[in-house]
């Protein structure tokens, strides 16, 4: 029941950008290159939780704000697992961005396979919302404020 309400609330309350004709959840099993020791090898490792994957890149102020908000959201809603996935940038640049965000969330660099399966993402941030079964329920372009995320989740 909560899962269905969450999906409906996200679709109604948040700006939603439709996927670009590819299998929306195929990228969940694509490999990621960990920036931290504890990060999983792919998004499918978080199956069983609502996953909010924020797509980031270096020197993106909105990405930093989105990562901070997702860390706060996880404290209020433990059923949500935020993950930062970098589309561009070198490891040292990305670690610097993680420190700047002061967000204790897993982070990884996207593999070429992940990028191909995801489709063309030119700007960041994007927020990918996966249900506990690993299916994409929303793809949100741009920064999504914490208040909107909380109201969609009723947290």
C-alpha cells in the first residue's frame, strides 16, 4: 500500500520526465565504479529499498544541494536509499564534490554500459527513483527540493 502511494505521489507531485524509449530499469544491473569502499557494484544491490539515484558531475552546485537533501531525506525516511552516480569527472574531482556536499551517501562513477543503458543525459542533476523491485517509477530532471520529496513520501 505504501509503495503504491509513494509511486502515485511522485507521479502527481513532482515534475516528471519520461524515459527516452529504452528499458527504464536495465541500467540498474549495469556495473558502477565505486568511489568508496562500501558502495555496491550496481543499483540492483539495493533491491528491497526505494532507491533515489542522483546523477551528478563535478562543479555542479545543484548536484551538491540534491545530495545534501537526499541524505536528510534518508534520516526522515529510512526506507529510502540515496545513491550518487557520477556521469562525468575524475575520481579526485568527484571525491572533492562528495566532501563539499557533506552527504554520507554511497557514491560511484557510471560505467560506459550504465551510460548507454540510461540514455542521453546532458545536464545534471537528475533523480532516478527505483521501487524495491528495481523498476524505475520516476525520472526527475533538475534539482528537486527536499520539501517536495518529503511530501511525496509523507515523511
